């Protein structure tokens, strides 16, 4: 691994990771937003976009991208932009005939999902008018004490249906109530329960899924160091990982994920048409370069042959991590990661048919962004993984200042 002048390890991101980042930017997503989501410097992302235009983009140990690959990436980026426009039109159907202020408010509420400029273009308002509107008037100030009137059921249904649609029907009434409070709408939880029940607004149902772990091998097994301690005291002390599958008309797409058990944030992932070892190694590599944990981190997984392989265990040792594995046939030893896949499949994939692996990848990427940045997590006190970790970091900084 090469070193920078300051002695830090130089990041070697995989070609798949770089192409995904470039595709998002060329698809219309702001570079700053993309860089924040993927955890890379904005300048580095800009370099990738520039090199991709010259067919000179490389990954860790990969050859330059061919013109044919870049043309394919360009077409995918255009398809991604068209999908974003379609989704904006679908979700914004209720405000298409409204005036500009209503459209501005809708765009501001969804700016974490879509670029402001693209949303303005689709809704037929100017981006300059949008920014001027918010400069002239601070629409985020809470109302004065004593003037907050009881909202009618009809009016309350509007944000409830909006939240239900934005979350792709993932939220039941408890999370719905928490999200309403987070948006400044003061309402009783029992009222939300009755209203959603009356109008048939509920979370998607659960479904059984097939186990993908291949533990019938003669490779060495690591001890269970985690021992179901799913609540570490700080970030980057314990990670969990697992592999799941997604059906497409082209065949299976296998998704490997790595989560930080402190905040339940997905810190690394890889999507492949196979379950070979390099799929889990790439997910580990992404997580390490995004987080740079101190030596001694516990990396917990099941006993799958990919995690037990010499290649993966060598990678763990190179990053000075400790391997930990679940007991045989005990899914509860890796419950947080198993739960993550349940949320993804029930909330976004169940009932969907994907024509291509690319289509499935796009849906997974969209959900990972939603999960990390916006999805309320009951284990974290009904805040998103990113919010939970940011609040913890802010509290630590405040404690150091007070000391």
C-alpha cells in the first residue's frame, strides 16, 4: 500500500466504487452531496470525473476504463437522471399545479434526495428564484408560542401520506409519529395510530428469506469475540457484515454490507453477480478507507467461506482488525446485519421485479442513502444513523471543551 508524504496510507478505491461515484455526479447529483454520501473528498471526486472524461480512470489494480465502458457509464448516468425526473414527478404530483412558494417548500423538504437544480427544472421553477425565495424569507422558523392550533384530520393526512410515500411505505405508525414530531407537527401518537389505521396506511409486511451462508467448508473458524455485544461505546469499535441476494431477470445480484454497530450506519458495501471472496474484500476495503479505524476493531460475520478464506483474513490482518464469527447455525449472533437486510427487502425490494442488475443496484444505492441519512432507527432513539453519530461526536467535542 502506497504512502502519502504525511505517512498516511493512500486510498486505493476500487474501480466499481469510482464509477458509481462518477455516475451519480453525471446523473445530476451535486458533487458535494455525492462526496458526503460516499465519504470521499470533493476534490478527489472531481478528479475522478475529470479522468473519466478522458477514459483514464483507474481503480486499485485495475486497467484504465475503455471508451466503450465510459459510453456505457454515460448512458447509465442519463438513465439515472431520467429515473430521478420520473420519481420527482411521481412524488410531486400534488404540487405540480401549485404556486411557486409551495413548490419551493417541497423542493427544500426533498433536497437530500434530489439535486435542487434538477427538482426546479422538473417542477418548472427557476433555481435562482428558489434560492432568492429562501434568502428573502426564513420559512423554517417555528410559529410563536400560543398560536399553534389543532390541525384537522384532513390536513394531518397530507404530511402522513407524504412521509409514507417518501419512505417507500417502510414506516408504521410509531415511526410515522416520530417523523411528524421531527418535522415540527405536534400531534398525539394515538391519533396518528387511529388515523393511519382508518385510511389503511401501514408498513410493508414481512417475508421469509433464504439463507445464503455456506458454512460447509474446512477453513479455520474465528472465535465469537463480539458475543452479542451490539452496543459498543464509540464508533469504529465493532463492525458487522453479511451477504444477501437480490433477484433480477439477468440473474442474482449479491450484496455485501458492513455496518458500524455503534450507529448502525452502513459504512461499506459491494454488489456483484457472484459470491466470490473479492466481493466481501471490496466491501471491507471501502469501509476501511471511509472510516480509517484504529487497530483492534472487531469485525464480526457468519462462518461463510468468503469470510473464512485466506484472502479475506489476510486483508483483516493487514488492517489490524480482529475476526469474530457467529456460532454455527445461530443467526442471532449477527442480528443487526440480518435485521438490515430485512429492512431493505421488506421496505424496498419485496414485490419488485428488476429487469437488470443495474436497475437493482440503483434501487439499493437509493435505499442505502435513505437509510444512513434519513431513516428513523428505533434502537437509536428514532433518529437516523448519521444523525446519531453526529450528535455523539458533537457531545464528545463539547465535553473536551468543558474539561
